[in-house]
C-alpha cells in the first residue's frame, strides 16, 4: 500500500526495521501496550471496588460538585489542545518549517504544565479541605475511603505520565532548538508524539470513569 | 468530514501516509472537544438548563461509548494507526482485549 511505503520512507532514516516499522516506533508501541495494561489493571480494580455491593461509593458528580467536574473538564480540554499542538509539531517539521515546529512544541509543553498545575491545585483542595480524614484521625470519613484512594492512584499515576511527557517534550524541544533534530528526523518527533497522545488517550478514559460515571 | 480538501495539493507531495495531517486532525480536534462537552452534560443536564435527569443505565452506557469513540479517534488519527501496518494495529488492540477480560473477570457480578 502506498500509505505504508510513505511512512516507511520517513521512518527508514533512523534505526533498523522489524515488522515493517522502525525499532524505535516498535519499542514505543511495546512500552505503550505494557503501560495501557497497567492502567487497565488499575481501572478494573477500581470497577470491582466501586460496584461491590455496600461499598458506600458516592456519585462523583455529587462528591466533586459542579466546579470540580468543570475544572477537570477544562483540564481535559487543555490536554486535548496540547495533543493537537503535538500533531502540529510533526506536521510543521515535515513541511520543513522548523521555527513553527518549535513554537508548537513550546505550546505543547505549556499545555502539559497547565494541566499539571490545575491537577496540583485540585489535589491540594481535596487533601486539605475535602478529605481531611485521610491524614487526620480526628475526622470521620464521609464515605468509602476507597473513593479517595482509587482517585489518587488513577489520577496520580496519570499525572506522573504527564510529568514524564513534559520532560520528554522539553528534551525534544531542546533538540529542535539546537538543530540536532532536523526536518528529516520525523521519527524522533513522531515517537515522542505517540507517548504524548497516549497520555491524552488514557486521560479520556480516566476522566470518564473517575469523574463522570 | 472535509478531510481531503487540502491533501490534493500536488505541491505537498508527502505521499499518502501523512496526508491526513494537513486538515483532518483539526476536525478530529473539534470532534474531541464537542464530545467532551457532551460527556460533561450527560450526567448533569442542568448545566445547559435542562430540567430532567438521564436514567443511570443510559448515563453509564453512553459515557463509556463516548469515551471509547474518543479513545479510538486519538489512536486512529493522532497516533497514526490510520497509516500504520496491520501488525501495529493488532498490537494496539491487545490492551483493550486484556482490559475487557480483566474487568469482566473481576467485576463483582454476584455481589462481590
């Protein structure tokens, strides 16, 4: 197929190939599959805990309130925008417009940082104001402690991925700025993009299961 | 989606593999944003002034469906599965099968 030939032509600039893709891309996909299964395990455990009868699980909409959900919806919006700006980086790089690629890369990094900032704000509010019983025995739990536990594990594990993604993107940006990554090195940016889009993809699922359902 | 209007430009010449990058991804972006808004409205219709509540099964099923559609869009268009070899698509499907079996397997069907 013509499509495969074109992507192969771009990929063959770095690395050897196996299964018809570069080792770099195959390696990233293998990592992402492993990572996705880790998230699957966490989400499946969440489902079991939540829907066990008598789990005393609150509706997230009621527990977080209007503003809580809308703030996170804004965060989802920011992460999706950051994801599309990563696509712009690759598109501009393939056009040979490295200046624009650098600007989009900065925008992508900025989106990731804003996401982390809002999440940090949210965590601070939840730990300090909403679930004081987590760290202070003087308070009584309002509902199942598993609600807070699974929330922190799922959003925290994802937030860690965003942090790593921001560092990854900063490294790519520095490579673009120093000229080490040229317009021919599309594979490097594409593989970084795979990771960043995966982080976005996982957030779509976590947002749905932890906040909305 | 008006996906290929910009891709027919002969001056671009990147081949088919990445042609979708020139316009389709902005449509995908728009669709993702709209679906996110719909997702937020479904559990709380009061946000847009509706005075009724959707039934719980409808909320759960529609939210999971919307999430899967969005996941598929990100994987298919942004992670380039659209231009990828079938072997990579199969690899990408593996965790979904895994999570399906895992979730069904440990779900407390009989009351935990």
